[in-house]
């Protein structure tokens, strides 16, 4: 993460952002003029509301840093990310976060399932879900911060300017994080994590219902971890949802 000074004119890309006609619920998307890089701008006030919603005992700047670290952690599991940079700073009264991401030309993961079930795509899809299962299994075992908004719609089958062949990229790099308190598994604050791992099982079911086939390795790894780290009674509905989605119980 790059920290910039409180001088507004030093905010990167200022005056050089081109509208690409695409907004998200977390900020407007622009393209940096003369590059293949997209940038999203989010204000300190918006991040403060996000932080309050998640109930984390962090400053906004710490929250941004934790998000950047967790994106790098996700990449260490083999999840493919385009080149990205988080730039934090700007106006003294209301700092801003710029997320600059290398542009990926391609189609969404779910669309790709309907149009391209080549051997290469199927291999990468299975690797993706095996690595996501490992990521969530480690979080369930060890606790800590985690990316809390992963969805199938955040992945694209495509290429950057440096690729010779398509890859499955995670392209939504908002770095929204929450915290799982492993030492207090029945804590109300952990409900978001339980919901998140329940949703991960839904992601697998969603791609299979669209026509793909996820090998048993990802399922078995995740179910083994769940059996050895059972969720508390308050999350019984999530446990049943996972079993239903992954093993049909």
C-alpha cells in the first residue's frame, strides 16, 4: 500500500480519470488515461461507515492496511489477481482510497461456464475452488481477518495485456474484511463468518447447477475441516446448509 501526503494535488490520477460508464455499490469505476488500469475511489467517510458496520476495533487507515494484507494473503493461496495497488491519502479533512487494478478483458465466470468448458477452463476452475476451500478451512481452523464478500460474480475468465491465454482472475478487489474470533466461537460477532462459509458452499453448488463439475477434493477438504472444527449450536442452520450444498444431506 502506498501512503500519499495530505496535499490534494498529490492524489494520483487526479484529472486523468476517464469515465467507463460503470459504477459499483462501493465506488465509481474509472480508467486511468493512457493505461490499461482501472481505479475506484472511496472516501474516508464511506470507509468509516463500512468499518462501523463490521464492528472492527480499527482506525480507517488500519482497516485499509488490513484489507491490502488480506488481498496479498489470498493471492498466496494461488487465487489469481491482476496487478493492483491501494493508494491511501489525499485531502486532510477526508482522505480517499484509490484501488488501482489492471484491466482484465474477458467474461464473467458464470457466463464462461455456459460458453467455454474447455479442459483448461475446467482445470483452472477446480484449482480455484480447491484453493478457496483451503483459504476458508485455514480461517475456520486458525481464525483472524478474512475477505468477507467473495462471490462467483467477482471472478472473470479473461486476459490482461501480459497474458497469452485466459486465466480465472478475481477482479473485485474492494478488500472488505471482517474478523473471526476463533477463541470465542459462539460470539455474535462471528455470525458473519459462519454466513460466509455457508455462502462458499453455495458458490460451489451454483457453478455446478450452471453445468460445471467441481472435483470432490475441494468438498472433502472443507467437510473434513468442518467436522474437526464444528460450528457452535447458534450456527446449526449454516452447518446444515453446508452439508446440503456439498454432500446433499
